[in-house]
C-alpha cells in the first residue's frame, strides 16, 4: 500500500476544511498553539515509518499520557484493574464526579481523569521518583532521550486544577488513594505536560500494535495485557464519544486535549495525528477526520 | 484452521465447568430451559459451516432481535441514529430510566431496551404489519422459513413488562414515540420471542461479517452501515459489560437473556453460541467463556 | 382582626400586578380558564367565614386532591407512610422518575405524583368503588353535596398522561402497586379533576387547622396524624419550591396546577386562594403572593 | 407552664432508654465523648432560663455553627441566598457532590456542607480575620466571653477532611468560591470546632425566637431575615431527615454531629438539647426524642 500517497491525499483534503475546531485554552500554554498545525505519522510493525506535515513538532500529549502510566502500572501489578479501577465506559463526561459517588470511589476506567489519577497513585507506591520513572519509560519506548516535561504547562494545570483536586480528594475520601493528594496530582500534571511529536508517539506505542513487544522483541506488556489495553482504548479511549469514534474510525485510540490522537491497528501499525482544534467531546476535530479517512482509504477499521 | 477441532476443544473444556450461571426466570417459559444445553455454530464468508452440541435447537433470541430490527430500520432510514437514538454506551443498566430523564427521551443506543423500543416504533411507522415484516426478514436472512414467534413467551413478557411499559410511556412523554405504546410493545415482545437456533443466527448475520452483503451478494446494509452496526455491537452490544467483553472476547457481539450470543468477525465469519445460564450482567456465562476461548485459539480478536 | 379589610387590601394590590403567570395548558380544559380569575376564602376554627372575588367559582383542584386521598388512606392504615411512601422532600421535579430508580420504587413523599399514585392504589385495595368513596368524602368534608368530577378534565389527563403511565408502571415493576395500573390511574385522574371553589376547600380542610376534628367535633384524623399531614405540607406541599414558599408564606400549604392553594394555620384557620396563572415551579403566582401578604398582614406565619 | 417539671419528666424518660445511638467517631476528639451525657436548656423571650442535666458542659457544636455564619453573612449581604446558595432542601446526603455537578456549583441550601462552605467563603471576603470575627460574634450573642475554638478538633477535621476538600475544590471549579480553598476550609473547620454548652446556645439563638432582636432589643437580623432563617431551619436544618423531624418535633431546628440540637419556637423560646449518640441521619437520637416530647408536652409544635 502506498502510505505516502494516502497521507498526501488526507493532508490535501484536510487543508481545505475551514472549521478547524477550538483550541483548548483553559491554560495559556495550550491556547497559544496555532490551529493551523497538522501532522501525521505512521509506524508499521515491519519497522517502516511515514510522516506528513508537522509530524516532528512537539505538542502537549495530555491524556495520551494515561496510556503510558497504565502500561507502567500493569507491568508491575495486573490486578489494579477491576480492583481499584473499572474497565467499563462511563457514559459521563471525563471529569464527572457523579459516578464516583454512587460507585464508592472506584473510577469506571483508567482513561477518565479519576481513573488515571488512581493509576498514577499506584506508580507513587511503586517508584521512589515516579516522575523520573515515567519520563524515562517514555524516552525508552520512543527512542528519544530528548523528551521532557513542559514545566510551564504542568504548573498552569496545577494552578487551575480545582476539578482534579476535587476528584483526587473525593477518591481519597473513599480510601482509594494511597499517597498524598498533592504528590499524586503533581505527578499527574507532569505526565500530562509531556511534550512529544507524532513520530515520537508512533514509535512509543508500536508495542500495542505488536502484541506487546517493541520492534527489538522486548516484551513491554504480555499478549493478554496488550489485548486488554487495546480493548480499553476502543471502549473508553476517546472521552464520551467512543461510540461515534468507533463507528467513524473503528480502531483503538487515545486522544488528548492537546490535539493529538494515537491510533492502534493491531498487528499492523500505529497511526498518530495532531491538529490542535477540538470538537465538542474534546477530541481533535481534524485529527478524527484524518483517522476516519485513513481507515477508510486503507480498509483498516477493525469492523 | 481446523474449526472442528477447535469447537471440540472448547466443548470439552466447557463441559467440565460446574458453575453454569443462572437461567433467566422472570418469565416461566425462559426458566424452563435446561442449563445443560450448549450449542455453537460458525459460518464463514466462504460459505463453510461448523457446529457443535445443540447448535440446531431453538431458543428464545430475546435482545439479539434488536440487531434485526435495527437493520430493518437502517435499511429504510439511516438518520434515525443520532436523531432519535444515540450511539454511545450508556454506562447504566439496560433497563434504566435515569438517563432518559436527563437526556429528554433520547435513548443512548439502540441496544438498551429504550433504544430498541424507539427502533421498533420506527418500523411501525413504515410497515403495515411490522410483525410479519420482521419474521419474514429473519426467515429470508437465515434461509429458514420455519422460524416463528413463540407466542407464549411474547404473552408472558407482556404480562410482566411493567418496566418496559414505563420506558415506552416515558419516551412517549418526550415525544420520541410516534405510535401507540401498546402496539409498539406488542411488536417488541414478539421480536424478542423469536425462536431460533445457533445455526439460524450464524447464517442470518453473515452479512455483518461480509461488508453488508449476504453470500449471494445481495446488499442488506451498505458498507458504511455495516461498519456502524459492528462498532455499535462492540461498544454497546453486551449490556453494561462491554468493556469486560471487549477485553476478554474482543469482537463485536450481541447477547440475549435467552443465553445466546452472536459474534461477528468482520471479513471472516459469524460465531454463535448458546448456553442458558447467565452471569450478573445478563450475558451467557459459558457462552462468554466459549467465545473468549474461540478468539484466543483462533487469534481472531480484533485487538 | 378585620379579615374583610385584609382581604380587600390584598385584592386591591393583586389587581395591579401585570404579570399573572402562565395558565397550565397541557390539557385544553385547564388552558381555557381566564387568567383574570382571583378568589380567596377563609374559615376560622371559630366557624367564621370570609371571602373575596371569585371565592365561590369552581376550578380544577388537581394536586390539592392528594391531601384528600392521603387523609382517606391514613384513616384506614397509618403505616403506609414510611413503608410504601416516604416523608422527605424529594429535591426533584414532581414527576421525576430518577429517584424512584435509586430508591427501588418507594416514592419520597405522598405529594409528588409517584407518591400520590401509591396512596390512590391503597384506596383501591380498601374501597370497592374508590371514586365514589373519594367524592363522598370530599362532599362530606366541605358540606357541599354538589361537588362532582369533571369527566372532561379526567379524560384529557388520561389521554396525555404518558409520564404518569410511566411512573405507575415503574412503581408496579418494583412491586409497590397492588392494583391494575389502568384502574389506579383512572381513579387518580378523577380525583385530580374534582371541581371545587375556594370556599369549598376552606371548609373541607378546616379539620387540619382544628387538630384533626371538623367543627362539629367529629375526628377526621387523630391529633398526631394531623401534625404529620401539616408537617408534610410544609416540607413537601409546594412542589420543588418548598424552601422558597416556607420562607415567603411560612405556613403548611398544598398547591395545584389549576391555580389553587390551600393554606393551613394550625389552631386558627384555613386560607384558600385561587388564581390560574402559575410560576415556574407550578404554584399559582398571584396565589403565592396573596398568601405571602396574608401571613405578613396577619402575622400568622409559623416562623 | 412548669418548665422545670417538663424537663424533669423528659430527663426521667430519656434516662431509661437503652439505645443511645452511635457517637460520631470520624475524628478521635469527638469519639472520646461519653454517650451518657445529656443536657437541656431553655431560654424564653421573657428572659427566663431553665436547664437540666449537663446543660453547662461544653461540646463541639459542629454544624450548628452554620447558623452563626449564615447570620453573619446575611447581616452584610442579603443577596447571597438565591445568588450563590439556594434555599431548597437537597434530597441528598449532607456531603453529596452529585447535585453540585448538575446545578453548576450552586449548593442547594446553606446547611449542607457545600452551602456552608460558600457562606464561610463570603465571610472571608468581608472580614480581615474571619475566625476572630466569628468567635467574637458568638461570644457577644451568648454573653459568654470564654467561648473558644477547640484547635484539636479543628486540626483533626482538617486531617481527615478529604470530602470537604473535594466539595470546596469542586465549587471553586465552578467559580463559586472567591477565596483560597485552604483558607476557607481552615475557617470552616474552626467554626465547626466551637465548644459551647446548651445554655450558651439557648442564649445565643434567642434572637431567632424574638423576631431578630436580642433581649436588649438590639437587632441581629431584620424581621424578614429571621423568618427566612427559621424557615430554612425547618426545611433544611436536620440533614436529610427534615420531613421526619418536622413531623415528630415540628419546630425549626439545627443539629450537629457533636450531638447538639438547637430548636426555635418563634415568639416564645429557644430549646437546646445535647446527647452525643446519633441516629442514622446524623441527628442526636435522644436529642430528637427529647425535643419531640418537649413539643408534645408543651403543645409548642408549629403544626
């Protein structure tokens, strides 16, 4: 398949769309990004790579980081899912507190904020310096030792993160947070602030398309764990628009409010897109369209 | 792949499991079925068929019928999804009224009862005799002209269906039901009472594994509509256990409280299983296990 | 105290208010009433009576009837409160189904629709002809043998009562309705359709201001039951505006969407007002103002 | 009326009850109080005072402090009610976050934690040293300059107050908290820790029984504000048992988890009781019974 041609076709079509969505602006650092940015990167399990547009420019990965921390947590202790975090779609907004109250502080899944906070808490219980561990892990996976936290972004999120403070304290009140709330959120805000490019992400997540192994054959997750993460991405990865996303794009994926979306085509490749403007559900507007076209042109939807 | 051997292996393992779940008994006709029943049937897009155990014995398809009525409705008018019924997982029990109240009578998806009732209502607006149309459609799809409604089951459901009466009247109060409540529910209870075998279902749903076409090439749904139905099955097809089912089985599927589960492996085959005992979420307990093993042994999970 | 002068003063002031609220129009018979109507009637426990404006004109008492049926039910069996219907304010709209689902079909109190339907159900279990019993009881209490059901209103409510059908079936699904849904609702719609005047109501409810006895000394309710009904009126009698009403008016009261409000001043009198235009909460707009002024001018708020 | 005899009768009867409820133990300082304690104090608007048992022993007033801060806030700015805090019963537990989410951070009333936190926030915006202002105000109202904060209690509440941290941050995320979360909660925990006796409270709240004036005639609240506070106590003062409390006791009242309950008989007196064991709703078990008997024996229920 001529992936260069496909990427070009998508790029061309996307360029002509006028409505580019709305760039997240709840913190200044995010709002300053140009809505004109657009990048796309592919990595195949065979090792081939393709890219288009701003594929090497860094952006704030935000919620995409939840897949990294989940992976790190599962590596250590599989049982956290079901025990401290569920695996079902929430049917509510990503930062809702309602369900937590009726379900006694057990978040529905690891990709809503509440669930991701519990996952990060588990890393604080394992690692002396969880922030170092996370960034090292991401550098290793992507093969890019230059990846760093954007401290300005992390700091801004902290400053305005009343809802997350509410979530973490609420979970703590139910006994489902082992560490200090401030420490957990500090790590959480840092993981969200990781600054990476489409190509970094395409490389870092190739293990999810490769049965859990990186391309040198090293096991990151077991086969079963990989299946679990991919299925969670399908049913819970794109905020409360998973049904819509599954229909239009049809592959496991995780989005972030920085405008990035990572898609996994199991057994075949990763496909990553970045366009900062978001739709109402918080997913990249053009990013979703680009992925929709990609799975249509390649016939690679899992459905 | 030696499907006969795989089915045998599954059958053998399933036979040794003592906990067979709990047969639905809210109506006498369902409760009378032996929990020892177990059948499995495959149909490949190449036309091959495989079966095991009670694959030719009829059972009550119950919620599996929601896929037939959705297909019939989409055939006529695509726009019903999003307009009158959503496409997102509900995060609530299949017969919950809560979400309907906050979302003004628009059910979350066509596979919870509320959504299925709206879909059935749409059929009453199109067809003079919707009950005849539905059974004819199912007969045509399965190639079995002997398929009939089980009037005793339909009658029993009506007698005890206070929750469904509540749902339908509630939807009607929001103006999202065009026809008479009693008429809609009468059709709904009849569709649920359809009595079919694993092999009937494997044949009837082969179009969902074959890009919308039956094996003679006749288009039942368009390519896009087929993708939509399959993705809806993945994100909403197994009550409020979709995350768990996606992880363990990893294919689009629809279950019914009669103990049947229909799985779709896009591009490859349908796989249908029947075992009357249910788990807490209302899915066949051994049926889920059998499908989990099937996708593991064949490597056919979409993840 | 010169009640005639007070009524005149209120009447005078009310006449000058331009915004008279919105007449309920969900059924034609209610919508046809002139918003210019205004009546007021007092009955003291000493026997004295006062009136003003359209105090002798009949209107649809609607939810005020819930106090009659509760009284009839308590007369027979005190234990229905707490066992089948709660005694706490709901914090939700009067016709909400949400709370019923989380509280397993036990309505919060007897003055929301769900609770009133359960109360009516209890009357069907006691009386052979509950509709006759209710109207007889109301005639006896008010001393007006001419009081009748408005069959047109009852019929209209039935025709459009999908929400109430949903409520009743939902309650039935939890086993908290003993009789046939249609029969219960038929009685319920009839009680709501009772056509009475301010003076009829002032006379009928004097027992609630007189420790449970009518003015001939006959006990309708015990002293304790009377206290219970009055406290329920205070905390649950005016839809989801009880806090606001308690603050402004400060006496136990029951309103109806026909525009009537019955107020009880324990130990002193009943005060009834009628003005068909409603505020957003469904209470008579000018009726509430008139009662607010009445308790201010007479210093009769319980606070 | 012989109040001494009435108090004695109540005391005698209460002494014989074996089930004294459960002392709050979520912080050690509260759990250490003996369940055998029982005190009662009356103050009439004529100046007379009566007492019984441990009426002069200090206890932690906890939520009763919400009435002091509300009074201080209303003194300054009447419009906070309706604008930043509602006046309706919540129908939910006192520390629930659910309603806040559906109602955009506007708490239902000033006596649930969320509402009290907003009220305290308003005091931080008015007073340079709100903690000093509050304790000074309470000393002035009660005429007891020895009243102090129990710093151990305040500190303990802070240590375990994850739910309140969640509430405050959640409210802040909706923009309904002007000051720093930590500062607001610090003041909030201190007000709750005020250590007072039954007699202190009976004296301090006499203005609510005296149309807003203390017994020297100084206006604390206007007549209308006093009516508002009393009606709020009636509809929202006893957690989610207001209906039950209104029925059994029938007067405006505010309870605290320290086991105190302050009752207001408008125009007549305050009646305060203390017994540390709580019922399921968080109100003093014997305290409620004592007040029930008091209003029965004196005929002073408002109903």
